[in-house]
């Protein structure tokens, strides 16, 4: 049953502005089918946007309904995929890398570490012809902030899982001193366990409140401190912890820490 799933069919031939914006007509593409979100447990785990070649017969309403029916199952699959196996901190033990991007979104320069990270996004045998979506996302966010169209409450920063299952964090910032034109530095670095933990906790089916309790518990805080910081009783904290341990499938706080911060993040 597709709850809260919105599937939209967009035909660029009927919407010239959309066609120009997406630049799909030169590629011979017509209809675009968008599934607003793949949801499971009240959380969004992914989205879908597919195209059909520019022919008379585009996507049908029946096909849109099929995607809507499949969407919750895909969301559940994506949720469970986060819990399969562990991840390495970075490719070949590599640390942060830096990309320098020009005003026209061209890649001007990069460190060796950044090039290895890029292969984590594009695949080992592919040349980087276009900036990966994660890089485009932080650049677009930075542009929005500078144009006054977005506030600083959401910085140009994104967490993303690479093709090999590793987690990375990307963030963008303006550069100066490189001559004419605008230059932006995009730093790519391995995500820390603390940055990954919120996703993993939600993937185990924890509620938002349970995830808050679990994150504080992972910091080693006592039930008394948890109760004070969350403004709830210690009995409520104990109830939440019992539910958390049951959902994660462990028996103690120590096992919870090992499961979340070790099993899903290999150093």
C-alpha cells in the first residue's frame, strides 16, 4: 500500500520551461516520471526520477500507479541495505580531499585523495566528465545562501554513501586569491561514526525520540543526565532504552555502542 507516495509524469514537450531547465530534449528524452520519495517507517530513504525517449507513447497512468505500489517496498529495501555489512572509513585509508570548482562548474584542480573519492562516486573505470550529484548539491546550496535565497541554518554540507558502501561528508566554501572568476573549494572527507549514527539508528526502526535517547546513550551519558537533558523522567528513559535495545537486537548499552559505532563503521 503506497502511503504518502506522489508520482508525477512530466512531459517536456508540453512544458517548455521544464525541458530547457532539465536539458533533456537534446538527449532525445521525453516523459519524465518522478516518485516523490521511497519511504519506510515514516522516513525517506531515496527518490526516483526516470526518463523515456521522446516518442508519442510516454509513461502511462498505469505505469505511474505501478511505481507508486512498488515505492514502499523499495524504501524498505533501501532502509535494510543500510544495516548490511560494515563500511571503511575511506578509500585505501585515505583522508580528506579537496576539489577546486570554477564558476562554470568545471573541475579546475583536485588533490590525489579527492580523485580517489570521486572514483567512489563514479566507479573505478569511469572518467569524471560531470561533477557527481553530491558535489552539485553542495555547490547549489552555497549559491542559494549567497543569493539570499536560503539561510545558514542548513549549511552547504551533505552526507552520502559511496558505491562501495563507504560514508563521506562533502562541504563547499568560497575561495579567494586564484585570479579572475569565482572559485569554490569542495572538501570530501570520511564521515565520523557520530555523523553516521543517526541514519543507522533510524534504519533500525527507532522513533525520533528513541533515536535522540540512543545518541545521548552512545555518548556515555547516564540515565539521570538523559532525563535532565530531554526533560523526561528516568523511568521514561529506561522504557526508551529497553525499546531501543530490543529493536537493535542487543542486550546492553555496551553492545549497542558496538553495534552502531563498530559494526557499521570499520576503522
